[in-house]
C-alpha cells in the first residue's frame, strides 16, 4: 500500500482511542519497536483491564477520550485509530452521532498533515462514518469490508467478525 511520504518519514506516534484490552497496539508495538503507541479506555465490564505485560513503547490509560486528548498538542500523532469504539462510547456525550462528529474532529486536530484516521465499525455504519470524516476535513476517505483474518484478535473484534465478515474499516487522510 502506498503511504503519504510524510507518514513514512515522521516519527510514528499512534493513538488508539477506546483501546479496550490493548491487544491491537500491544501486538503492533512488538512489530514496530521504534514507534510509540498510546491507548485510552474506560473500565468496561466486558473488557479485561490493562494487561500487565505491555511492551515499553505502549502506554495505556483509563481516561475518557476528551479528558485524555485535551492537553495533547495539535498535529501530535501520525496515526489515530479507533476500533469498535464510536458506537460503543459511554460518556458525557449522549448522542452517538454528536460523539462521532466530535471524536472525528478531535482526531483531525491531533493528526499531523498526511496522517491517517482509521476506524473499524459495523458495516451498517460505514457510510455515515465516511461522511462524518469528509465533513471533518479528511480526504481520500475509503471504506472497505475487512475479513476476520485481518482483524486484531480482541474480544470485540472477534465477536463481530465471526462467523461472517461484518466489519468495515474507514480510513481518511488529513490533507497536507
Ligand atoms: C467494544 S469495546 C472495543 C475495544 C477495542 N477497541 C477492540 O477493538 O477490541 C469499546 C471500547 O470503548 C471504550 N470506551 C467507551 N466509552 C469510553 C469513553 N468515554 N472514553 C474512552 N473510551 C471509552 C471502552 O472502554 C472499550 O475499550
């Protein structure tokens, strides 16, 4: 896959919003020891607590999304991801659509030019996710159904990817 030149050259700092059991960033961090990974989540009855064996380049905090991001500078990350989180958000913002718009705008603020925002959601929510990303200023927004074998093996992604692929990944790029 072709990535924007800026992403290839910038120090890679990744935020996973609503990271759950952090299995995705843990596995990714082991493959990319030079990158820095952060994740935030809130205690959730369905999700294991923060693993005790995280690699040193992974930092996970129990914090509401906006409490976590509010002090982060603009253009701080080269990638922001959020898997199975936006429709599952439990917090101060009660309207899921408004939360989706707010978190997408926050991802746009936090990303360096050329950075990517990647969302995994149920396939029925793909179109609205794409429109919200475009409205927030992301470009080259693509949407594709993802197969079970491509999905990080977390409790939630496995639950929704089996027995048939029912998840989509929507990706947008912050323009340079
Ligand atoms: C369905 S789980 C998905 C977890 C993980 N991303 C995955 O793919 O397995 C939803 C996640 O959203 C997080 N979450 C819900 N409300 C939140 C909030 N107000 N702030 C931060 N994270 C929140 C939960 O803690 C949980 O980790």
